[in-house]
């Protein structure tokens, strides 16, 4: 680029006797080297315009870190167009067509628009003046080449990124709780890591996202952006971020094309790579996976984890079996007697027990554990874990999922053949209406289900539930 060379524009000389010339500069990244290039471009154009006696400076417009495939995110470009529309610019000089735009259609649209309002363009590299005859045909060809060049560069960049991903090389991205270490990896930020642990711990214990948000704000914990208020969506993303258990999922998103730069979640469209135990974790893998299960349960329950509606439905996985046929019981919304949900046998259909009865029985069994008996059990990791839980939490009101999964092996249910009225007259039959919790340490705790109404008996609710399903089936048939 020659600073002092004289350029003679093809367009007609304005009435004021001088061309009001603006310069447009652009670099596509914020890298220090590119910023230096931008400063040089601006300086060169200022001196070039001063050196031409028929020109006067109308402005320097410079976009840093902006892609040329779309004008939407180029604020200086937009400002330049507005000034041209206001009649402040006769000519725009720019380094090349690719600096002005890499999208052929958009390039031609802006060139035609500027020409319509009396503003011409001069592209230095191509020595192309839109004020000259036949310029548009040549511009169309050159702009198409510029767009193809952009596509080629984009594909090369994507290829390089994917190859690095395949080799297990992760691109650093900011993550609350971590900072970029001296080796370029993830180093813990102690204060932030403590907040992350608190969020996971509260959620693991059944606290909703909305309640966690309120807790953090009450404790005046700054959000990742430094604000006083926390966003529920930020907390939800944190709970799903595998980096907190020390893993990294590469290629989570992919770019659709080089023109729109639109990014979509990767559902297998592009090969990804998962790096396990990539860096020091903030929470244990067990905690992270347990939180993931709770999140799934909440979403499946229709609450969408927004902190509204019914409390968390703690999963018992495959701990419960039907006392009649031995099939695994499944949690369902039973829609009878305003019940909060029930554990149903989908095989024989004759046993449906309210979820709240099971949860209360499990909490009661935990509270009733005899520590003297536990002390006599053979030493084992499971016994040690139970002792640790009882020391930190002697009593509980609820059957929390986080400790239940750690301590309970399975749960055996009595057949519940006899109604509460029968049991009042025949106490010897009481053993039929029980819940037996089999702990992983090898101990068992038996507790009464405390059903006081015949209407709450599993066989009775099963009959009501069958009737409900039949009515739903009939409605569906009528609708069809």
C-alpha cells in the first residue's frame, strides 16, 4: 500500500471541488497482531487522504474482531452506511473486496445502495472503482471469489479445530470456578470452587434451582458476571457442566456455514471427543452423576426444574419389587385420591403403593437404626459410610436421594393383604403390612407402613388406578 500515490477516481467531481473520502478498515480477530494491523491501516489511510489534493477526510471507520460475512455485527460499517445516507461521504476507499464483505449478495446490495445515494467505492487491491463503467460485472466476479475464499478458510479452520479435538487438545474456555493455569489447563479458584460445591450440595439434597438462587443472593455471593442477582439458567448450566467433575466434552456445538456463523448443539452431526479425568474436579463424579439423575427426574416430572410446583420425586431406581409377582415397581402419577404419585406394578397391576408412604417409611427406618447393633457388624466400607452419615445426620425428615443411594441396597415390601381394621383386631398379622429396608452394610430395619385407612391399601389403590387407566383408554378410543 503506497501512502503518497495519487489516485484519480472515475466518479464525477463534486460541486464543492473535493471528494469527501472515508476509509473502511476491518480485521476479523481481536488478536494483538491484528490490532496492530488495524492501527497501521488507519494511519496509512489518513496520510493517503491528506496526500491527495482532491480529497478531504470524511472519516475512518474500523471494525475490530468482526467477520466480513455479515454486516449485522459490524457497528462501524453500519455507522459508515448511515453517514453516507446522510450525504456526508462521496467515496469510500477500502483495502479489498474481502475487507468490505465476503458475502457476494450482501456486497453487491451495499455497493448498489451506496451508488443509488451518490457514494462510490474504491477497492485498492483490485484497483476497482464503482464509479467506472462495467464495474459491477467485474465486482460480481471478484466478490464471488472473495466469498469462496472465505468458505475455504472457514473449512480449513474447522478442519484444524476438529483435528485438535480428535487429538484430545481442548480449546480453553472460561468456566466459573476455574482459571487458566500456567500450563494452559484448568486451575481451581478456591472461593468460586466453594460456591460450585455449595450449589451441587444443595441441589443434591432436593433444593430447587429457584431456592439455590435465593440462597446465593441472601448470602451476597456475586454471580459469575459479578452481579448481585443470580440467573436460574446460569445455575442450571453449571449443574450440567461436565468440567466440574474433571471431564471435558469437545465439539459441543458446530457452525452451520461460513455465512451465517449460526451455531447449533452437536447431536452427532459432527464427530466429538470426550476427555475423562482431564483436570482436577470440583465435585466428585458420583455427586455429578447423582445430580444429573435428579435433573432428569425433575424434567420428566413436568416441573422443568424452575423451582415451582411439587417437590422432587426421589427415584428408587430398581430397589422396589412387587410383593405379588416380583416385578420391578415403577413410579407413576396415579391420579387417584389426590395422591402425590405411586409405585406401580405394571406386570400384574395388583399392587400400587403411595410414594409418600415409602418415603416416610424409609426415613423412619433410618432414624430407627440401632447404633449398638451397627457397631457389632463386621468392618466394611459400607459400615463406615453408615457411621459417618449417622454422625453428621442422626435424624432425617425425608428420604433424601443422595444418602439413600449410598446406604440402601434394596427394599422389601409386605403384601399388605390385611386392612387397618383387620390389624386392630389381629395384631399378629401386623408383619404383613411392613417395609423392610436392607442396608448395604448387611443390616435390615423393619418398619410398619402406618396405613390407617382401608382406602390407602395398595390393593385398593390398584383397583382405582386400573379404573382410571380404563377411562383414559376409552377417552382415547372416542377421540380416535
